């Protein structure tokens, strides 16, 4: 909303007397990055909160049209810095589709392993920061503590802790280092215990439950209307997971569940399907599922090449267009690429889950308290760079 | 709300808070995840270097071993943001040969993605585990591997060779990383008069 519009609402709007307009962000500690919300409130109760996006725009899509296909891979890390593996994978899948290139099974398994580890890492941040935004500070450092171990594992695997740049067109960049698999297994054993502990620490905490139960309910129909995806959609009770609905990579080989919202907070506490607690708890359950996927992938890890030896040094796909979709941490991440036969993409478009999640905030925030907005943002797990790209 | 419900709520709250406290308490006896960063150079001598605790694939500052660089430009072409600058000229002493007069890597611009390392035929360009390069001026971040006074001849790959005698990783880059407060290198043109003279010379 432009500034002059704010001015007009203040002066001549229908509720000129009662309406208060607050700016929340862009440097607010609990808006998860550089986000701005223009809150229209009557006292403590919001009429609506209008998200303003664009503070982190880095024109990644335009950059994608300037650099070579392989050269965009490190940029795709920056689409979503908490879940760089998925952006890597999406980009690699799109270019492979254009080139008609196969990924060898070992490469696919390594992709699945790295992605699911990354999913756990990202969910841990989401869980910890949800608790912290509500006011429970302790779970956050504990969640980060576990994430640190994943960072160590991924660092040993690909050499970086945040911007992984691990996937390549036709496979992955490196094979697993020696001694890595037992370390990973040991950590998974440890992690499952930690999750139980995490549940005791915060997920079953009565205050936390009551705070989030029945808050900012997103019914299934509304979630579909607004194009929510990923855990946010599943928490509303819609059973849609790209890894199951349109399997890609190695996912058809694994047994796992896609947890959906079931009013986990308990009906007696006022829990409803699609409330903030469901979105929170679906992530906890997803962490467990991801751990089982990593375990299965490590068990079945096939031998062979981790990158297709026929992968071209300089990708020059034939003219055409394609789309790739991956189930990222924050929902569906899709790449749309148009090739004109040169070594650069003619057009590149990234669809991310956080952007659609931002769209629903204005609708859901109607009638919420200002303090609940923080819980809503945290439970939707939006990440600012992914919104603006 | 009936009194029994009220009391039950209090009981639940206290109980779950107690549960959380027991978890928190147990963390007092766990090994901390944080590691002591071994401070500046002096204090660090006693400890292991931080660099050496990192995994071998760590992507830190780049390093080129000119002794085995074939001057093939593959790394320069692979970099998406033109961090690497290589200049190859004819050797003035022997015009049939070529020499590298410049091999610069701007670590201030590099995003440590590793794309340049992959196409190198001899493994000459590698990531080291060096990461401390705080500088007062950005131009100090440029690592110059070739001394302009001593141009480097390209390496000739022996037929069928698979292993190359590479210097120990880090031994070349480590001395090149400047002290954080070292003065910036001189600008190519130093004063306004010189700039004028330069422009006048160009106009002629
Ligand atoms: S690491 Fe990446 S950014 Fe740095 S020089 Fe190599 S290719 Fe360029
Ligand atoms: S460092 Fe490697 S890739 Fe770069 S010019 Fe030398 S031999 Fe070629």
C-alpha cells in the first residue's frame, strides 16, 4: 500500500476515528527477515495486516538470464538460504529436463539424503523460532544446537554450511566422504531422542498449546484457494505432497508418510484442523519422516556414478520450455525455464512457497490480536529472501 | 469455568512446565556444542589452528599452484562472476613461448561456490581451508599469484599423467593473505597531475 493511501485511510476512511495504522517491520525481530506489515488495528484487534514485500529483492530471476546454466547453481542457493538444497535440486531438475539427461541412481539417492537433512535443519529453525516468537526462548538454542550437527554433516559432504551448491546438472558434485555414513546414522539415532525431548520441552507444554490452539485457522478450501503448499497446506488437512503425488528423483523408493493436520492441540483446548498448532506440529512430524527417509536412503544407497558422465561441461539445451517442481521445506518450489538454444536461459521464473503464504496473511489476520500476528507468521514459516527472490 | 476445571488447568500447566524444566536441567550436564575459537595468532600457537579442524572439503580461499597450472583458462571461464583474471602474453625472452603475467583472484567478490575448481585439468586451483581475511580495504582482498616481474610459464602435462605434484594445500595462499591493517596497494594513477598527464599523453 502506498503512503498516500495510508494517509487517506487515516483522514477520510470509514473508521477514521478508531483505526490505527502501525508499521511492523521491516526491522522487527520477529518478522523472520526484512518483512513489513502494515497493521490496521482497532485497539488490540487487527482489521487486517497487509504484508509489504520487496525489501529483499535481488533479481535472481534476471541474473538467471545472464549467467550460464551451470553458473546459476550457486545463485539458486540464495533463493532460500535455509533450504538451499531444494533450490539446487529444482534448478538441476529443470535443466536436466531441457537436456533430456538422466541422473544415475546414486546421484538421486544423494540428492534425497542431502535434501532431507536440509529439511530437518530448516524445520528446526522454524520450530525453534515459533517457540521463541511466542515467548519461550529456551527451545530456540536447543533447536539450533541440533541444526549445528546437520551443518557439520553437510559441511563434510559438500564444503559449505549454508550455500551448499551441492547439486549439479546430471547429479551431485561430490560423493559421500569416507566415514560419513556411520556419523550420519549416529546422529539420526541421537536426533530421534532429541525430538522426543523437544516434544516434552515445548510441544506438549500446556501454555504453548493453549496459546496456539484454534489460532488463525486456515480451512482446507481457503488454503487451496490461496495456493498454499507444503506443510502449511497439509496442516489444513489436505493430503498433498509432491514427493507422493508427482514423485521425482529417488522418492518412489522410500516409505514415508506426509503428516496432515488433525487438530493436534486437542479439541478440549479448542484446537481446530489448520490452526497454528497444527502447522507447528506437522513440522515436528515431518522431521521424523525425513529422518526415516535419510535412514532408508543410507541403507539402500546404490553403487555407481554420482553424476552422469555424459553431463555436458557447457549446457546448451535445445530451444523449448520446461517446468520442474520439488517439495521444498516451505512448500512447492517450481522453476519455469525457457531456452532459446543458447547457453543461457531466455526466461527463468521461480515459484516459492513463502510468497503464497504471505498472500494469505491479509485474509487470516482479520480479527486477530496484534500479538497473534507474530504467531501466525512464525507458524507459516515464511522466509524473506524466498518471497522476493 | 467450574472450579474443578480451573484447578485442573493449573495442574496441567505446572506439570508441563516441570517437564520442560527437567529437560532444561539435563542440558546443564551435556557437552557444549560451541567450540572455543582460538583467538589471534599468538594465543593460537598453543592450540590447533582453526583451519585444521575444518573438513577437507571446506570451501575457503582459493589457491593456485602455478607450478602445475597449464594456463588453460578453464577456471576463468567457469566462474559465473568473473572473479579470476588471467593474462597470457608472449615470453619476451623467447617469443615462441607464452607466459602468464597475471593470475588474480578477487576473494572479495568470490562466493566460494567451487565451480572453478571442477574443470581444472591438473587440480592446480583448489579451495583451501583458509577463511580469515579481514581487510581494511577491499583491494587488499585480491590474491595475486603471479609476480609481474617473474611471469610464470605454463605447465606441460605429460602424456597420460593422472597425478600432479601439487604444493601442500594452503601453503601458497596463507602467506598471500595480508595482515588486516596493511596499507592498500597503490592505485595505478596516483595524483591529479599524473592523471592529467596520462590523459594528455593518450590524446596525442
Ligand atoms: S569459487 Fe565460484 S565465485 Fe569463486 S572464483 Fe571459483 S567459480 Fe568464481
Ligand atoms: S588453474 Fe587449472 S583451470 Fe585454471 S588455468 Fe590453471 S590449469 Fe587451467
